[in-house]
C-alpha cells in the first residue's frame, strides 16, 4: 500500500514537471516564431531601402557623380551597389514632374532632394526594425538559457520513457494540451538553438546624413549632373 502511494505520488510529480516543461517550451516556440516574423518584416524594409538606393543611383546617371554622392554621405563604396538592380540612366525615372520650379534644373534639384528624403525615411525604418530584431534575439536567447537552466533535457526524456505512454497520450495529446511534434522533439533530444542576426542575412543599416546636413551639397551635385547630362535630365522629367 505504501509503495503504491509513493509510486502514485512520484508519478504525479513527474507529470507536474512535464506539464511545466511543455508549457514553457510552447511559450518559447511562440517567442521564436515572433522573432522570425520580425526578421521577415526587417527583410522587407531592407529591400525597400535597396530600391530607394537604386532609384537615387539612377538619378546620378554616371559613375563619377555616383562616387561624389558616395563620398558626400561618408562611404568609401556606394551602399548596396552590388545588391541593387537599376535601369540604364534615365529609364527608371520617367514621369510627369510634380514640382514647381522656373527651370528644369530647379525641378531636378527638388526631385533629387525628395528621393534623398525618401531614402532617409526608409533607412530609419530599416534601422529601427534591425535594432528591434537584435534586442528581441537577445531577449529570446536569455529565455532559452533560463529554460535550459531550469529543465534538464535528459531528465525530461527519462520521465517520458518511465511513464505509461498510453496514459500520457490520453492526458496530454488527446486533451489538445500538447502536440505529438512537441514530444517528438523532446524524444529526439532536440534543444532550442540560439538566435543570431547573421542567420537572417540582413545588412548592417547604413548611417547616412540627415536631409538638413546634405541639402546644399546635394543641390550642388544636382547642378553638376544637369550640366553634364541636360538632355537625359529633361527626358527624365518630360511632361
């Protein structure tokens, strides 16, 4: 009788430990899923930033002015230059110009400045998403370490092997508390993998000058581009 009581109590303790383990494991799974969703959002914002660079590079027309712009914003090489795809000079920016100015040159300066403003906005959005993702990775990795500290995987596996498989299935799986995949992961000895920014293959957000700082040099660059490629600029802004 006493042995049965002790055995029953031991079984209940094992069940309680398993229940807490699977509950916390599911929470971690949800957190990791959220991080992956944040990574997807950051990847979309990175692509948007690349397109902003491509559009602006297209306005610069030639490599000389591209390098002038690159030095202006404090880089040795054009950001995303090897990763962006843009059309031949002038082909992508063919539009009805919405800017009011006395000359085509004036309209072009406003267009170039507006594209730079869009670039700054896109860069800030991407930087915010990137930094948020970094912090979330750190938070989840901390939770993984705490989870591993509080739960010995080998003990959990031994508990599962020592308990009545049919009873465990009825109590947890048929009751929809846990999925077979969860216990399968444990049974296979799978542990949580730490999250790292590198695994999401994101580019470090570029630090570019604010629009207020860049206004005068950008206007001068627009004037130089117009002086060298007036016909192309006019084609871009044809009405």
